[in-house]
């Protein structure tokens, strides 16, 4: 490559990156998942419009897998262990048994309604049964949801990539129907070894970062990301699940008290956005728009089976033993967002030269676009309709202050919605558990520091500083006052969603 060619490539890359960032801003203002506009940008750049010819499924699979690893590392870094620990069992069950139920039901629907032969139907079921971590993290973290509910869906999206990748590889490389015992053995081995690798690399990384003083603060984010990539690659080299290893290593590193933790998370978030942009634009380039018309009807039928039958059945089968409320189960069913993962997985059968795999890619692409367009924008309304998304639910905000990291503090923001019994309550009447304190109130665009006698009014936004250890108690107390007013009893039992 000559220097002039390099300038041309960088110019094109910079323009695409800035256009993607503008698309993300536009998507946020319109209430649309940004991945849709990234995919549209890829289609626009493709050979049918602007003429860029890209049909290398092998390269798309390789780059897509690397991008997903970075997205999962960032997801792990931003996942709180205290939240994950309480929903580990239901999330793990959704990511294993739930995936199996979804694969079987979706495959049966594709076989009966579309006439697909069983191998291709099972491939379709496996490909679309994984919820997408990038889509779930982006949408759910903007909603005022109880941490237990949001955490189940987020943890599931982080865990379920591994089983679906294994199933897609098995169905792609086996000529007939595979032996269920062999499949179970492969899944068990890959998940077990991947988990061990991720936890070991994470723990070693924590010990090393605490012991070794790096010469520049910018090296800490790079080291943390490098450890996540190391876990991903080491597990993959052992024929285990690199996705699970990367996610668990990120969780271990993200929950340790390490230097420059806020800067590390910001760096990982930016890199994850870059990975998402490149991934979705590339996948848009891979698809030929002129071939998508014939895939619309099969995609709609398969998607309806997945959304209305397979996903609800898998959620009920996995969460009923944990006594999760029906409204929460309904929300979790609707929140099973698909994104880049199914489209990347659809390249595996193409690389393996499975007959009909090109048609399968088109069906998956249309399914992801249509049902992301349906589910993503409607998720806030569904949450409000089911009563799980509350305006008075404290939400975490991003913090860049290093002192908060060192003392394990967290900053919450609380909005007093219309009709809430928080209206008129004085600050001291909140009786927040020590050492939580209301530090700032924003009222009608005016900011002031409250005292104990300050009354909260409808529309107020209050900033609350607390610690990780008392956050759950603070959230429970605020919900009690929101429902029962200043005389609400202090419930000290198990936190409720």
C-alpha cells in the first residue's frame, strides 16, 4: 500500500466513523437502536448503492468475533458483582436451558411453517436464540429499571453467546443431526474451561495491577483490555468458550479496586462503541439488498415464532422456579433483543459451505432489523405498561472522579414523578441509611444544595451519594417512601424488584 492509498483509506474510514457517530446521535433522538442506522450505512456503502464490493464471509466472521469479544469485555467491566451475584442462577439458566428451549421451538416452527429441513431449521434456531449484549446494554441501561430485573437480562446476554456459538458450530460441521449427548458434552467442556480461564486471568490481572505501578495512567486501561483479550484468546486456543472467558475476566477486573478504574471503563466504552460501529457497518456491507426481498416472509414468520412462542416459553421454563413475577417475565421476554451476534453467527454456516446458508443469512438479517425495530423503541412503553419501569427508580450516572473510586462510593439520581408520595417529603424524613446523603437538587433548571428541611417537589431531580454496600438499602428506602410517603416503614428484608 502506498502512502497515497493509505491517506485514501484513512479518509474513507474517518468519514464512515463520523457518519456513524452522527447516526448514533440521530438514533438516540428518534428513540431507535443505533445498530439499525449502522446497518443502513453499511447497506448504503455496499455494491448495490455506492459500489463497495464486500462478500468475504470468512473475514466478516473473524473480525466480527473479535469485535464481539471487545463488546463483552466492556460489558463485564461495567457489570457490578453485587448485582450479578443475586441473579446468577436465573441468568445462567436462561443462557443454557433457555437457549435450548428457544432453539428447539424456533426450529420446529421453521420446519413446519417454512418447510426447512431439520439441519437448516436448527441452525436458524441456534443463530437467533442469542440475545445481543451490545443491543441489551445500550437499551436497558437507559431505562429506569430495578437492578435485579435489568441485571438478569444483561447477565443473560453476556452468558448466552457461548452456548449459541457452540451449537451453531456443531450444526454447521455435522452433516446430519448431531448426537445430543455429544452436544451436551461439548457445551459443558467449553463453558467450564472458558469460565475457569476467564476467572484465573482476571484474578491474576487484579493481583498484577495492584502490585505493579505502571509509568503512565493511560497504560492501565490498555492493560485491562489486554487481559480481557488474553482470556478470550487463551480459552479459544484450548477449544473452550472465549466469549465466556472474556466476559468473566471483565467482571473480575471491573469489580476490583484498581487504579484509574473510571478511566479504564471510559476507554473500554469508547472502544466497544468503535467495535459496534465497525461490526454493524461491515455486516451491512456483507448483505446484498437485492436478495433481501425473498427473505421478508420467512423472516417475519420465524421472528414471530421466536418472539411470541419460543422466547416466552424459555423464560417461563427458566424463571418460574425462582418465583420471578409474571410481569417481570413478560418484560424479560420482550427484552430479548437481537443484534450483531445472530448476523455474525449466520456467517459460520457460509464458511462451512452448508447448503442454503446464503438464504439463511438474508433471513437472519431481515429478522434482526425488523424485530429490533419493533422491540427496541417499544421497550420503554412495555416497561411502563407492565409497571416495571418507574420514573422514581434511582439510576446510576457515569462518574469520572477518582476519589469516588477509592472510597467505593456511587452516585445515584432520583426523579420525583407526578403522583409520587415523595412530593412534599423533607430530606431528613427520607431516613436514608448511613452514609448516604442527598448532595444536590435540580428544580426547574435551578441547582442548589439542600438541607435536612428541604422539601422534595414533583419534577425535582436529586443526586444521592452512597456506597456500594448501602446502595440496595437506599433504593429500597426510596421506593418505600415513593409508595407510602414519609411514614413508610423501613423494610430491612430481601430487596424487592
